[in-house]
């Protein structure tokens, strides 16, 4: 007897090359079988997934879930994760070498969601969403301490997070990034780099965004990650001078640097069309939700805006970001790969998560693919009508069912 069978869903698993109607059986928290025609009598529980997408448990590569410690910036891990159909969330830069203990004890351990992180290169981590630029200079990093903590916590620390943008460059050049790369290299972990302006430029100092990108890219090594390729802020993949993709970006991709969307407050339809039109497709997809760009539910009350004008606010989550990639022309299996097999490889966990192979943990996401006319928006205020919408239904985490009932899931908006 199987414990549970998901029947008749469209199983899309790029890691194994499967795309078609099939059943997925679960026993003892593991995937037991993926095949057609499993008898209902062979399972203690049957879930009808007909008309649904059944994929490996989604992995959000860019979350901000160090709740309370990072102030308004940090969201609840299970609201971003398992209650939104996402089984694994990677916090990007919330915990640091000084605060990783609290992150493990108060976020990773009690959450139903699998919680991992790219530890901050900075001693202060993601306090208040990196709002105070003076906390992020070269004097605010400690290589030895961060490397030691990363090694001691390898079960949850899967990379290093740092920023490359013109506001920081106007204060201390790229020294911080070089130190961040030293930490990543000594820890044996990938470096995840934020692109796109974060802080205002220092008074009296003007920085060429193109020069920042040209100086950064040679530091990047195979397995490192460039985030926010579609940013609307200066210092992204597109040259301010030419409007084309930086030649050094192509060089980085050719040697094994990967691209993470990092939707958040950095997604622009205009920039996405230009970058994807040039031939660059994202490898992984992070929602990049945080307390400044979504509506945060109050205790016992309705969702309220915690809006910061610099970031902008638009309703989105991981499946909404997937819908945008689909609308921009990516094929559905390729979109699925950005939240399953590809991020599992980025984490070095492809034998544990990101695929529907018998014997792997039963992390499974079930999604609706709705047909109609749906309104999507970006943080520039641009609105686009999509003919299909991906929406979370439920997830299994180690075989346990969680319905998608997070108040952070944006409503399904029909186009006017």
C-alpha cells in the first residue's frame, strides 16, 4: 500500500525529462513511484490532480524570511514557503556570521518549509533590508569569522550574498565585493551578487553604472550567480551607454556564471524583453518578496502595506513571477526548471530535492494553469495581459499536505 497517490496530473519534471499525465505515489515521506495507472485501491489516500500541474517541490531562490530580526524586511517563512506551494526557501543575506544562530533556532528549525540561506558577507546581515548604507562598507566584513560560521552551518548555509551597485561603489569602490568573493572562495560556496542600484550615490560622487558591471564580472567564477537581470535600476545587464547586454556578461555566462531573476522590486517587463530577446534566459527564479514590496498580514488582521517608495509595490509571489516568464515566451517546462531542478543544482542538492525520482523526499507542488485574460504588473507600473496564469493549489512537504492559503498569494486579477 502507498500512503498517498496524486492521480492524473500533468507531471512536469525537467530533471528526469518527464512531461505528461501520470500518477505520483508517496510512502513513508518518500516518492515511491511515478507512473501511469496506479490503482486507487493501492493507496490509503488519493488526491485527484486531474487538470493540475504536478511538479517537484518549488524552490524559491531569493527570499527574505528572517522575521522580526531584520525588522519590517523579514516575512514569515511558511507564508512565503509551504503555505504558498513552495517547499524550500533560500533567505538571501538575512543572517550573518553574528546572527546565524538565531536564524537556525527561530526560523529554520520551527518552519515546516525547508529553510536555507546564502549568508551575508556583511556582519550586520540584512538588518532593516540593508537600509543604512554605512553598515555595508569594507570595515563591516570579517572574512575569518564568516568563513568559519559558513563551514560550521553547511546544512543550511549554501552560499554567500553580497551587493554590486553604484551607491556602494560611490562610497568604497568594489572592495566589498572582492572581500565577499574571498569569503565565498575560502568557504567553498557560490557567490550571489545583487545587481541594480540599492543606495543613493554619495553626495558629490557620480558613478558610471557600466563601469561597475565591467569591474565586477571578472571576479565571478563558475557556479556564482548574478541576480536581477531584469532590474529597472541602473547597473544591470543592459549597458546605459549602448542599451545592449554588456559583453562581459556574455563572457561570464560562457564560463558558467548563472542568472537568477530575483523578481522583487527589480522586475521590469521592458528590461526582461530586451535581455531575453538578446538570448539570455534565467537559470533560476526567486520571488524576492520582503516587507517593503508586499502586503504584510497583521496579527489577527488584514494585510497592510509596508511600502517604501524606492522599492515600489506590486502584488506578486513565486507563481506570479513564473507566469511572467511564461508570458514573455519561455516554455512551461523551462519555467518549471527554474524553480525545481536548476536551483537544486545551484544548492548542490540535486540528489535530495528538485526532482520527482523514486526514493527522493516527497516534496511536491501542485499548481493550477488557468486560461483566460489576467492582468500582470511590474514595479515600473507597466501592466500586461497574460493568457495563462500559474497559481498554487497545495504542496506536499515530506509527504505531508499543506494547502496554499497564504495571505501573501496575490489575488487572481482578470484583465479589464
